[in-house]
C-alpha cells in the first residue's frame, strides 16, 4: 500500500526493498530507530521512507510517518525545508488516533508553526542587519581608501620638499 505520492515526500528510494511480512516490517522499523538513536538521520530517513511506502499494519504505518516527520524536522536547515517537514508532520497528524489516556504529540503543532514563523522573521531581521553591516563595511573601506590616497599625496609632497 503506497501512502506517499509524488513530490511531497522528497527523495524516496527507487529500489524499494520487498517487505513481505509484519516481522520484516517491524525489523525495518527497529533498524530505522537504531539509526535514528545513533544519530544517522540520513539512514533512518531512507529506511522510514521505504517502510512508509510498504507497511501494511496501521499502527506501524503511523509510527513510521511520525518518525519521518520528526527526522525531517530535525534535519530542516532553512524555512523551506522546515515547511516541507511540517507537511510530513501534518500528514502524520491526520492518521494519528485521538488517545485520551496518553500524550498527544499533535499538541506541538502550534509550537512548530510558531517556530517556523519566528525562523522566517529572524531570517528577515538577520538579512537586514547583514545588509546594514555590509553598508558600514563599504563606507569604512571608502574612508580607508581616501585616507590612503591622502597619505600617498603627503608622502609625495614630503619627497618633493626633501629632494632639491
């Protein structure tokens, strides 16, 4: 059963490994978790992407989608990647059951959206600060160049005065 369509999910593995039993699906999930816990997020991402396309069991599918969303959030390096990770998070969220007896990670959705918004705002602020600093550097370089020109002219006049 394929859950993931087209470009939303990024680079899926083209050579899918056949997962024929719940046992192999469970082992694939465990391998993905070991890679995640070991800090090998790229490997974990590939394993979970493959598993998400093949898994039959609903609870394992949800856990796999959750793992994918978490890894993508962790790996997001810019607002665009973060927004794509949020799509993964929201995709998982649609499949997650309401559990009144346990924690509900979906409560973090608003926080994640705020973080994305703040990151975008911070980027704008930093870009403006960077432009201001670059302008200051340009002004200072121009001033240094002017001072160097004056220094050369003074040295030239000193030379002229000291030589008969």
